[in-house]
C-alpha cells in the first residue's frame, strides 16, 4: 500500500472528523499533517452554540413547574401530559436532524466527532427534549476540555440522573444503577471495584436529582449522611467525593484512553500505545485536547495498520457522503429512518453501554442497505426494509404493527421510502477538470476510498455512464461509494 500525503490527510480528516468536505480536496495533496492537524484543532477551539429546538408550546407548558414529580402527578391534566410527550418526541426528531446537519456543515469537525464519541460513552435515552438538549450541550461544550469537568456535569445532568434512576436514590432505600454505571462504563471499567464499592457509592449519590427544566437539585433530606468507605477512602462522602476519588484512579485514565484509541485509531488496540496514552492523559489531569494531539501528531497514527482499518459507523457513513457530495434533501425526516435501519439512531443508544461499534455495524441486511444508499440518493430510488430487533428489550424503541414500522417518538413508517435529494455536483466536478480521462478512475478512487484494495476499473466501466465526461465522473463516484471498500475509513 502506497501511503501518500493525500491519503494520510484524508485519514486524519476521517478520524478527526467526518471526512473531507468537497472544498477541502485541493489542499490534501500538499499540506503537511502537522499543519492540517493544527488547523483542525483551531477550528474546534470556539465554544459551540446551544442547539435549541424545543417548541414554544413546551416551554410555556412547563413554565413554573419545578419538579418532574409534579408533571407526573398533578400539575398537568392527562391531555396536557399527552401533548407534552407528543411534542417532546417531535422535538427530539428536530434535535437529531439539527445535530446531524451541524456535523455535515461545521468547520469544527473534531469537536463534533468528539461529541459523537462522548454521546456513545455517556449513553442516555430520554424522551424529555429539555434533558436531551442540555446533555448534548454539556457534551459539546466539554468535548475537548477536561474529562473531570465533563464527568461531573454529565453526572449531574437531568438526562443521566433520570435514565439511571438516581431520582429514586434515597437514604435507607439506595438505588445502585447510577453508582454502578459510573464505575463500570464511565470511568474505571469492570474488575477495578467491588460490590461493596457500588453500595457505598450509591449511598453517596443519594439526594441527587433534577427538576423538569433539567437543573440539578440536591435534596439534602434524602441524602445519607453516614460514614462510607469507597475505594479505600472513608468519611461522610457525597457524590462529588466519589467522582473525585474515581478521577484519582489511574485505571480511569487508562480505561478512557483505551476506549478513545478504539474509536479514533483501531479496533485492535495496541496495548503498549494505549497504555502510553493513558499515562499521558493522567499526567495532564485528564486534558482531552492533549490526548487527541498525542494521537493525531504521532507517526504510528498514519501507519498502514491504521489507515482504512475501521468500519464507518452509520453516522460517519451518512455525514461523510453528504460532506463530499453536498445535497439538499426535501424529505429530511427520511434520515431518521436511514439511521434506524443502519443501527445508529442519535439519542437512542441501544442501552447504557452505548453502541458497541466495530464489526457490529455490519450484518447481511445492514451491509446491503449501506451499499444501496449512494444509488438511492443518486437515483431517488425506493427502499423497503425493517430494522433489527433492539438488543435491549426493556428500553426498546420499536413496535411492529402489521408490515409497518413504528419507532417510538418517530411515528409510523410505511414501506417504500425514498430519499428525495438533489446533489450539487458543481464543486465536486471541478476538482477533476485537469485530470486526463484515462486517469479519472484512479484519481476518483484515491479521493473516495481509504483502502489498499481498489475496484477493478474494467468492472467499474460496465456500470458507469460513458456518454459524457460529467456523467462518467458522477457514476464512477456513486459506484465507488457503493462498494464494501467505501465502508472503511
């Protein structure tokens, strides 16, 4: 495999973002990785704007209600509660699409890619639009900041408190859900704590709650003020003490660094490099930006072993296509169906562990649909598929009704869907103006694919439009995006 400067830069843009925007193509063969990396970090240095899609109806309906229990019990009528749920679910669709479009259009690619990682790491399902907006804002604000700050803010978010039942965590009746997951999934990982540590931590988190607007509330009369011993530290510990003790553990830095390595570098972790990253992460007091700089400026990141080694997640696949081929989609809600069919619906992780990633993205049905997506977009073709069963039945979001699909909060979806897209080819086509016809296939291939495996040109030509140069470039691009090789980055 010949690792060109262009290939290295495309690799960086796929891992530190969602692939090159069509406008980026001209510079990729000449710019150095050091300069490109610096530009990527600089573009993501500003604080993000808050994404607020909650309707004025919901804001007015909840005004003055300061406790979620009041919403559930008495302050709203049955019809108002029904309207709240219905509108909140509708707004969640808008939040999904708003964030998806941010991933496509923003220059702050690394911030949004890091946010997608943390969205899976701090996985939370909740049908309250205010909670989801606030959690997303917390993740995006801290995505490249300090992990300790991110951990504390997420732990006090209404979305996580309610998802992991900490609103029901009271003295004399502790609920262990949040305490267990904050150790197993958010910080140290399994095997580094005992069941007694879980019980003691649960006692420390008693009284942590949130109101309907998503504000953290500490209910002191529900807090257990007794002495506790957690990971060898004793005293009248509270939730903040537990989080601080967790951050003192080197296991936490190693766990996070290893998980980031799998997401950004390679599913097959080089344990020596991951350990080095973990130690650096711990020594930097959990500075996420420094950790990512260590990765993206390392020579080994650009090795043949790592380039084209990862299966694109559904979001990476969708966003990557739309960055390379700018398009207007008339029926934008269809993107929600595409996400669901591919197995990654934003704001609906399969369970508290998030999306497993790797080879789990691919099975016989999802691969066939992945291969069809470019042609469906290009030709406005139809698709009629059913999603896989959810792997967490208690938190399932799918109900089947005859031959139709219903996604909870997303409405009933009948077969025969179509992506009504209009691709703006102008900028893409100009990138190949100076390429000789006999070199078009190889040049387009190196732009579109990240793998050493290339598609036989003779096979490609059987399925391309040879009537004119423009049609040839378009059809070659779509055919390449419809190959198994394009599923890798």
